[in-house]
């Protein structure tokens, strides 16, 4: 009598592979559908902007990243708004997780050129230039722009740029929260500048005495829904006319050995984008920064007024001193001294 060992079916071994194959096929279908939607919407958005007066050119767009990412590459991108402001880059790359297409990160691997309307073009390079956007379905998405060790080089015919380099520049905006509820017309904004060096002979180099400038400022934009229209009037024109303003402005500045805590309950902008309103400062060693400003070679700085303001603050010694800076008539005033043009937001 011969014993026959039982024969086990091998069908069970194939089941996990079948499941993986089905899931992979479904995921691949989702990925191709998603990338098709991204390309379609990008083409439609570019066409809408062109109809609104934007000039946009680029080489053919490619989409890669299967299976877990959606990566859109736009070579030789050149984007110019009706206002005359724009950017150009050898390549713009936008990337998102395939399972979270509502959060995109845009990187500029080879630097970019910034066009500043009638001020000319600036070449920007660095170790990292990126922009991210999330919560796309909200009234105001979360935005974050970051430059890591950027350098700024004016191109031929361009006006000088205030700084030549920085360790880091960061700008963030997100909806303002009131009792945990996101506002539909207010944005919180954060600006951070770390260890910036001014251009030779410029006001930043003068104020820092060839040192570093750092700024950490936050506030709330009221009337944010009117920040629109990249036309020749400027993005702040409609916002200003509608009563838009910055509130709860707080921050800290460091210019060389001089430091200051700043605050303002309300700042607004003129139609040309220049600030107007008052800014309170509690400053330490302010005379050093103001005296350095008086020695700058910038034609924008009123050197005589800066020297007068430095003399007026000389009696403070090493004690903190309370000052008020006024932005009015397009100028920056410290007491009776008109130091320089008011900062221009755009």
C-alpha cells in the first residue's frame, strides 16, 4: 500500500499578488487622471491670465512623479503682469503628493529674474527658492515664500536693490482666526529677514554700519479681499480705496548694534503702494543707525535730516528711547526730519 501525501493548492499564494496588482492598477489610473486634471487646469488658468492682460510664455510642460508624487515642470517660464512686475526662470517646478493635491510646493532650482516695473530686473540666486500653497479650497489659502541664502544682482539698466544678500527671507500669510473661526476678509502676515547685507553705499549698509540687518514683523491685513488687480495702478490701489489697512503690527528690528521693538495699531498704503501712518519704536542705540544712515551715499536719503535726527537722539546715552516714525506724504519722518521715501509695498 502506497501512502500519497496530500497536495496543497497554490491558489492562495497568488491572492496577495492579485490584490496588489488591482490596487496598483487603480492607483495608476488615479495618478493619470490627477495629472490630466492638473495639466488641464494649468492650461485654463494661463489662458485666463492672458485674457486679463498677462504675458506668459514657456516651453512645453511635462508631468512626472509616478506613483506617489505629481511633479509639473515648466521650462523657460516668463510671467509678466499688466502692472509690469514679473518673474522669469529657466525652470519652475511644482510638486504635490498624489494623495494630497491640495498642497503644492513650487521650487526654482536655477534661480530667477525679478522684473520691477520701471525699476528694471534683478537676478536672484540662492541655496533654496521656494513657494508653497495649501488649503486651496478655502477663501484664502495658506501661502509661504522662502529664500535661503539669496543673493540679489541688478541687471543692466536696473535701479539698485537695497540688499545684496541675506541668510534667509520668509513671508507667510494665512486667514486670521477669531475664536477659532477663519476670517473671510482678514489675513495674518509674517515677514522675516535674517542677516541681510546692504548694497555698498546704500541706506541699509549705512544704517547697519556695514553690519547686518534683521527684521521680524507680523500683523493683520484688514480688507484682504480687495488685494487684487495686478494692473498699472498697483495691487494696493483698490485695497487702499476700500479702507484696507494693517493692524496689530508688532516686531523687532536689528541694524548693526542698534535694535528696536516696533508696534502700530494701524498702517495703510497710498495708491502708489507707499506706507502711511505711524510706527512706535522702543530703540536701543538708535543714534548709531541714524548717524550711519546720514553717511550713506543713497540719493534717496536726506543726509542733512538724518544728521539732525541723529543729533536729536544723541542724549539718550545707552538707555532705551521711545520714538515715533511717521509715514506721510510719501516720506518717512522722525519728528521734524524727513529721512527718506516711505517704504513701498509693491
